[in-house]
């Protein structure tokens, strides 16, 4: 970094933490944020997979055939 740390106004509030911030528990905070995000994504994925319905046969293979209920009988549309 060019130059050193310079005096900055202490009364300025910043949502990102201000100048030269490096919280001591940033790794734990990141792990918690990733865990919460993964939980939300997993819940949305499960809900989507349980409620997915195809009203038309797919013309080719689609990834959701691996987990969708209507393809659990082994029938794979689009494969010859």
C-alpha cells in the first residue's frame, strides 16, 4: 500500500466498517454466512425438487431428471 495509515474522521459511519477494518472474527462470520446461505439454498432446492412437474416431455436430457419424482421409475426422456 502506498503510504501509511493516515488520520481519518472518527465520526464517519460506514456500513462496511470504515477505514482499514479487519474484524478479528471474520473467519467465523464468513463460516456462519456460508452455512446460512447453504441451508437456504438446500431448502429451496428440496422444495423445488418435490414440487417440480413437467407438463410436456423434455426434448432432451435435463439435469433435474436425476432428482425429480416423475423420473424416478428409470424412464429418461430424450435418450434413444
